[in-house]
């Protein structure tokens, strides 16, 4: 079975039956129930790219296994989201391609941080990173590891006007959950540069902090305007590492929402350094919102 050309407005979760994928299905089911959107659960068999090496019997067995996994995932989702319309699909492509093919307008993709394959040393699997790096729609990456209790806080990383859509998404997620939205802006001054430290002796740190606070307040006001009943707090922090500040904050949050800053370079990861680090080390789900 092949992929489609987008699944408008749905929450789309990928699964392979692993514990990480099951957590993604659980998160997706909750979001579908809260937002009133349909939920589509996809299993990628990768039989089409490997067709030359597989017998018809192999393909039938793989499809049968996929259907069994999807049936279990759908049963779980329907139990968690009794009012949501839950459907499943077996896709014969590779995992990232199958999920990206479902990324229609208004879609939210949801993946686990790892699947059954890959290297144990990678905290986020290659398929999840590929989806996060290429998706034109928001992507939620749900981590493995022990789950911490609900905190009632949605953390939104904000820096400038490019993060307006990030704040809108975060405000909607927080409002649906009755959570507080904490808008965080972390800024870094490169102080530890050895003999070059004198270059920064004239930097007005108070002015930097003031400008950053003003930008953060504008974004927080946007969230309050969109969701009038939402409690929104603001925090501007000076940090040695933006990624470290966000990862530390993830311990006390139900999710982190941040803009998916992507590099235009033809080599290396397409994701920006902060995004990449947060995906690997955050203790809660990470929602990436692509910049226009």
C-alpha cells in the first residue's frame, strides 16, 4: 500500500510497535481528542524500496505484522480518545517518506524519538530527525525514558518576530490542556573567548536584556490576544547555552514548543544546533513549528 498526498487537518502518528512509538501514539491520541481532529496511525513497511530482495510471501508477512501492530495502536488510541475518528494505514515506503507524504495543510505529525532500528547510542533516531528536518508542518517528537508527572506548563521558546507562529501554536496547545504558557527567551553573550574578551568590554548588557525582554513581551502579548483566558508568563534568561536552558526547563514542562530553525548548508544536519540539541536531550515532548 502506498502513501497519500497529504492528510489535511489530521494528527498523524507513526508507529512500529516499539515502546517509543507507543508513547507517540498516546500523545497523538490525546491531542486528537482535545483538538477534535481525526487521528491517522501509519506503519511503514519499506517493502517497496526492498522489493527486489523480498518474496511475495515476505511482503505478505510484513503487511500482516503491520496490520497487527496498527490494530493494537488503534485500540489504544480509541481507548484514550473515544470521540476522535481513528484510522490506520500501511505504507510500503520508508518511515520518514511515509509520514512526510501525509503532511497536508493543518496536519500535525507525531513520532517517537526512536524506533526498533538504529544505533543504541543515538538518542533520537534517524527517521525522527529526518521528519523533523524536512516537515513543512509542525512535528512533535515524543522522547523515551521515564515519564514524569504532569506539570501543567507548556514552555515556548521565543526570540523574535519569526517565532510568532510558534507562539500561536504553543498558546493553542496550552489552552486545550488548561496549562500555563511560559514564554522563555534565553540569550547568550560570548564571554569565554580568551584573548578576545576585551572585544566585549563595551557591551551594554542591560540594554541587551531590556531589548530581549521587550521582544519576549510582544510575543507573550500575541499569545494572550489569541487565547484570552490563558495564563501566560514571561522569562528572559542569560545563559551559557540556549539549548542547555531549554533542556533544563524541559524537566518542569509538559512539552516544549520551538521554531524549527533549519540550516541552508548542503552538508551536516539541516536542523539548527539548538533544535538538534533539544531534540536529543529534552525530558518532555518537543513540538517543532516550521518557520515561514
